[in-house]
């Protein structure tokens, strides 16, 4: 399994601190290599929380998280960060590209920890290749302010994919795009998932996009349910 969550519980303190609100109430989920899963559910149901935990960006109160078979609760912060950088790509609703860097430089950021001379050339080739695949080959030297919203979001996808992760987590990646651009982005996510065998965990409000995934699961009242039931 690329990503396995077992009986995840996550709580947050209520605003007055008087009690703890249960956001995830024993959630289990397993994603195999190349599989795609859509998470849907009402706003505030905990979709982002779940995605952050699956991506190793946040830790549960209890339950186990395995990434590529390794239990991250047994790792230190540095080890988790290194695993995340190598194995997990993340795309958010907002692209979060660095404004002072060109598109190509932005995509190369996750490769920086591995820069010896040889790897530098390989990384550049990979970055240019993935940008080309996403239709951005003539935008390499543009700064984010010189790109459209859809181009920035595709750039963020390229950055997430540059280290060939085994898992791609995407949190409403089409949420801030217009309909046509959103559809294009959705299609690219699904195509990349198939072409590269990257497991895809996708939070979306779009029924159309969710329907393109292998499975759709609904998060409601802290539980994850198969939508088809
Ligand atoms: N850091 C936090 N502290 C307290 N409550 C939080 C925090 N992050 C999220 N929450 C609460 O957890 C619930 C789930 O949030 P979230 O995972 O962002 O939901 P979704 O992505 O489904 O809209 C919400 O009620 C939100 O207010
Ligand atoms: Mg959210």
C-alpha cells in the first residue's frame, strides 16, 4: 500500500477550550499504487484534516499512518519531512508558488535537497519534462504574476510531481479555477495518475471530477463512507 490510515482519530479544542471536537472518529483508508480516490463531504467535515494526515503534514491523536509501508508515528520530524519530500506530492486550492522565482525554479524547489552536479541536470530535465507534459513548456521563465490561475495551478502540480512521488494529495485543486480550466486540471490529474502510476487522493466538491476517480468516499460526522452505499 502507498498510503494506509488505520482507525484515525483527530480532535481539535473548541474555540473556548472547554471541550474537544471530534473531527475524525476512527477513519480507515488504504490506497494502492496507481489507485485514485475522491473524498467528498460537507464543508467543515474534516476533508482537509484527513488529507493533511494522509500526507504526513499533521499527526492524528490516535491511529496509524503508513506511507509506503512505513509507520510515520515511529519517525522523527526530520525523517517524516524527508519521506514527505520524496514520496508525497501535495497540491492545495491555492497554488502557493514563490512569487520571486520563475516557474521552472518553483518546480525545482523540492529537488534542492538532492543537488549534486549529476542530479541537478536530471532534476532540470525532469522538471522541464513535466512542465511540457502539463502544457507549460513556453512558460518556464515566467514569474507566477505573469501566469494565469490555471497555469499557476498546473505549475503547482508539476512541483508536486517533480520528485516522482508515490502519492499525490490534492485538496480542492480546481476550487479556485473557472469551469473550463477546472476541467482541464481534473483531466490532467487523472491522466498523470494513470501515466505515472501515482496514487491520487483528491478532495473535491466537483461531482464530475469525483466520478472520474476509481472510488468516491464521503466524509460525514467523522466517518468515511463508501458513496455508493
Ligand atoms: N487548527 C484547528 N484548530 C481548531 N479547529 C480546527 C483546526 N483546523 C480545522 N479545525 C476544524 O475542524 C473542522 C474540519 O476542518 P477541515 O478539515 O478544514 O474541513 P473541510 O476541509 O472538510 O472543510 C472544522 O470544523 C474546522 O473548524
Ligand atoms: Mg478543506
